């Protein structure tokens, strides 16, 4: 951790390359934000990130990062995955977008490999699912995510979820998923 002046500090988080504001990639865009800057406006998030990286017992799980596009949710989520796995070889992480989660679940059901899919999602010590609001109108994927969240909690795994809005404001989510996502730190 690096400390800077006026109470602002940073946590090294090695995120993904930055794109253009519309999300597309430019060939010359290879910039990566090397750290997460913590100031008075996001001190709670900084505390949560530090807690996840330094703890062996989930104190904030699920950790739900929500806000409008471009506010840094994905940077923090991907940075957590990189920092988590860099801290120890025994720390494993799985990062999936919500649409990939739904797609892989569908494929597992089609190929009768549901147990393998579940094992993949649940064997890691950190499970990150990006943009959970995209599971709206996908009740089977939502129910599977609920059972995955329950299994991760029971086994003491860390879960990080990103969303465009607070879980209660995401239309189309089943009540069980909204409840699980509202039970951690938002």
C-alpha cells in the first residue's frame, strides 16, 4: 500500500487495459490503471478492498460494487482478482461476466456437465461476477447464482459482484438473488 499526502492513499490493483468511453478498444490504448486511489469520497470501498485482500475470512461477502458505467467497478473487480492471485499461489479466483455465467450454465445443462460447472464456480477462494443486472429475465441462471452464493458463503469463500444499480433497483432479478446481494456490503 502506498500513502500519499492529504489522507489519500492507493492500493495496487492491476486492472485491464482501458478502452474508449463507449467500451471499444483502440489499438493504441494499452494504458492500465495501476492502482485504486482511496480518498474521502470512497474510503468505505477502500476499507472493503483492503479487507478482502488482507483477510482469510470473508467479512464483506458478497461485496457488491454498483454505480454507473465508467465509475471503476470493473477496474476494482479485475484488480482484486489480479491482486488476490498474486498474493499467494493457494489463492484462486474466477472472474465471469453475468452473461458468460448464464451461457456456461446453459452449455453445462445441454452437455450434462452441470456438476463440473458448479465445481468450477465454487472451488475458487474468490468468485467475481460482473454486471449481474444482465441476468434479468434469466431466472434459471439467477437460481443457479443463488445456490452458488449460498455454497460460497457456507464454505467461507469471498464473492464480489458488480451491477449498474443497487440490487433492489435491478428490475427482473428474483427476490432470492436480490436478498443475497443485499446481505453483504453494498
